[in-house]
């Protein structure tokens, strides 16, 4: 069982930045694919970013490409999502997710690739 705890959300003005963190339990964090998803009110949960367990490959949704950076610190069992130039449409609950089954990089945009989810952290961007 993997437990994920997100933090770092909050209220920020448009154009600002936030860094979200997700701390994971377990001894084999370095072998997990990690992803970030978000869900805005009235919308389905959508992919934001992913980091393959190989430590090299990352993927981003078009809506955040160029504004978001996913990173991981395997020594701290933590994955981060740096969001810059925030827009009101970035307002959502942000969830991190873990895939211990090592799905291929090409599948990491899909929620079905992930077995474990955090409780979410709210990000609100004011205009």
C-alpha cells in the first residue's frame, strides 16, 4: 500500500507561482511512475504531468506545457509540480498519483495507469 500526501496548494493571483509537493510512503518510490492530475468544479479529472520511473521521461498536458515542471527527489520520496504564470483556469483540486506497475511512458496520461491517489490539494487562482 502506498500513501500519498499532497501539500502546497493555496490562493494565488494570476501570473503567480506555486510549488505542489507529494510525499509518498514506501521503500520503492524510485520505481514508481508518478503523475499529477487536477479536477475543476463541474469537470472531469484531467492529466497535468507525469514523471516516468526511469528518471528521465516527463510528459505534460498541452494546457500547462511551458508553465509547469514536474520533478522528483527519490531520496525524499517526493514528487513536485512547479506551476508558473498561473491562470484562473488552473483553479482545481490537484491530485498526485503513483503507478507501481511501471506502465510505459506513453500511458502515463491515463488515470487508469495509477493505483494510488492522494487526497488532493486546492489551488485557486484569482484574476
